[in-house]
C-alpha cells in the first residue's frame, strides 16, 4: 500500500494558537510522544523567532531519532542559518523554507515582484542545502497564487534542490475541488516532480471548516505528505487535525487506497497530552478524540450497538486508544500494575517519572475509593506539565460561606526552602487565595480565565482547574489537580506564576527577541 507521510506541526503552527505557549520540557515531551505515535516529520519550531524556539528545536533534534526533525525559516540568510544550526544534530534534519507568492502578499506584505520572489527563494533553497539534503519549500498562500506563477516558482526551487513542495492554503480559503486541482495541475505540468521523486504536500487551515476535506482532496490528487496538528490546533481556526486525516484514510481505505505509518492506538493519549500541556480543551463533540465521539445517547442507537457494534460505530474507541476498562487500580495496587497501566494508556515514562507518578497515585488512592484511567491520565499529564518550581504550596486554610468573610491563609515554600505564611480576605474563597499568593510572591497579575472540571464522576472525583493569567502583556497558563477544588485553584495559580518566573529567568539568560517582521 502506498504511504502518505504525516508531517506534524503541532509544535510550530499549533503552538501559534493564542494562549498555547509551551515550555521546552513540555515541547520535548510532546516530541517524544509524536515519535511514538509514528509521525514521519516533526516540525519542531521556527528557530529565528525567539531564543526559546531555537533551544527547543535544538533539544528535539538531539532527542528524536526515528522521525525527521524540521525547522522553519523565511527566505533570509539569517533565518536559514539559525534553522540549519538548530537541526544540525538531528538524525534526520530538514529545513522548511517559505516565501509568500500570491498577488496580495507580493504587493502588500513583501512589496516585491515575481522575479525577486523567485530569486530569493532559489538562493534560500541553495543556502539551506548546505546544511541538509532534505529541503521543503512552501510558496505561502499558494492556494491564492496564480497557477502559472506557482508552477514557475515550484520548477525553480526543485532545480535549486528542494525535495518536498508544500502547497499551503494559508488562510483556509480553498475548497476541496479547487485545492485538489492545484495538485493535479502541478503534477501534470512539472515533469521534474515525477523524474526526481519530489513529494507534494498539503498544508490546510480551517477558516471555513474545510481543512481536513481539503487535505484529503490533495491526497486524492497525488499529495504524499499531509501537514497537520494534534486536535487541529493552530493559527486562528486551526490546522487540519492529524487524528481525523489518519482515521479517514484508514476507515475509508476503500476510497483513498493509501495509508500512514501512524500507530492509531496512540492517538488518544497524544491528544490528551497536547490538550493538557497547551491548555486548549478538546470540544466534547470533536471527531475521533472528543468525549462524545463514541457515546451513544439515543435508545435506538444503544440498542443497535448492544446487538452489533458496527450498526452505529464505524471504528472502535480501542482502535484510537480510548481506554475502555475504566476502573483499574486501588490503593493496594503495586508498582508493576501501575507501570503496566500507564503503558496501556500510551505513556512511556522514565523510571524517575514513573516513581513520582506512583507516589502521587498512592496518595490519591488513599483519598479516593476508586482510581479511574482518567485519574491516572490527569495525574501524569499534570506531572508532565513541567516548569521550574519556584514556589510550592505547603498548606492552606480557607474560610467561606454565607455570612462569613472569605479568608485564606496560605503557607508556601520558596526555592531557598524558606516557609512563608500570610493571609488575606477576598470577594470569594478563590479571590482570597489568589490575593494572598500575589502578595507573597510579589507577582501582580490579571486573571483572564478560570475553568474547573471534574476528572471523573463521583463525589470524590479529582477537580482540575485551568487558568490563564496576564502579567506585563504576557499570557500564561496554569493547571492544578486535587480532590479539593480550592487546593486545585491554588496549585493552578502557583503553576502559572512559576511559569512566569521560569520564562523571565530564561529570557534574562538569552538574547533579546528578534524582530519577526517580514524582511
Ligand atoms: O500556513 C502557512 O502558509 C504556513 C507556512 C509557513 C507553511 O504555515
Ligand atoms: Zn500554516
């Protein structure tokens, strides 16, 4: 069966989703998981965009061995040099060079003519070839580019050494028929594509909700690489969702007749990990990975499924890694059973991570009668949300209720190991907790978003709090998990403040941010 390459850009285009900034250890965790999932290419970041991005691409390049690791660059010598430096230690390095080609981008953004655009693209591809033979070129806004010019620039960059041609629908404007026809036209009119074995790639945004349909139309018309993100996260309305493309190609193989190397049973754990670490919640009705994707509510459907599953299910939840055996472990379960369950859930923890998770699991099992798969997932995801711990919660007492003035007394430990205790009143218990933490840490910030959910059902369920704060124009997320929702609220707030501190410390170590205006 012919294979379509999966190019995952969760860590580059996906991370461009507003509010989805990830730390370096978080990006590394996701990259390892993407490799386990079986993606062919990981676009790890845009090295010139910030020192942090450069460092992350470099770290991922040194860690990942099976997947190709790719860094993005505009058509400038400095961009390509940074991308080349960032991926140079990868087992399989790729540089992805892009330059806008549509009339609207040429005239209003780049203020350059067609000849200049071809010239800088060719020079850039040639420069990138000095670092690696694996070069991808994207004519940005390709779907709104005149076909003749698109053909011309594609021919020129192939001649200069590009090995993959990506055809982005940058603004999500394409329709499946029109987008598919672009691929057909390029393949039929550029003999070098066949002669040199050039891979054509799709890259679709979801502004009209057609990113997946457009990607599949590209595959039907000869694309053999699809660019996508986990849960469809990305700029504005997002990118094409990896899980939807992979499962569409697999379930409707009778139509598409191509497959991918993705291990579909790792889809759900990867989706969970990306959602937890980015803070971007997966909608309940999201295809493949949403909470309702396999839930049958209507009596007629339930009756049908009980009699014969395929009456209403076109794929099984197990096939995408959704755990079915939800009640798993209790307080007498041992390390071995816990390790096996984490592996079944798709996690590949180091000994150290497993030990920490096991200790937290035991503490949870003491508080909760039944520990479900969702509890274990939440616990591990929480643990993987790594930031440098500056402040730790040691203890907390809260008074609230009708007639009482909400008051919180909090004890924290700072990095020197010193204990500090303080108290404050507030409009409610959470406000009181957040006020006292602000005073103790000296970090004043605005609470932009506060969300709480029960991880499982039952009165003793763990509560998960996700928040977003803003400090000096910077937005940061925090997540807290506890059977006590006020404690979860405090933990989420501290996680966000610790994240802020780590980011500030890292920025101090590194150079100032470079301008991202188009040259
Ligand atoms: O959407 C887009 O055009 C991009 C390019 C950088 C490939 O993300
Ligand atoms: Zn994009």
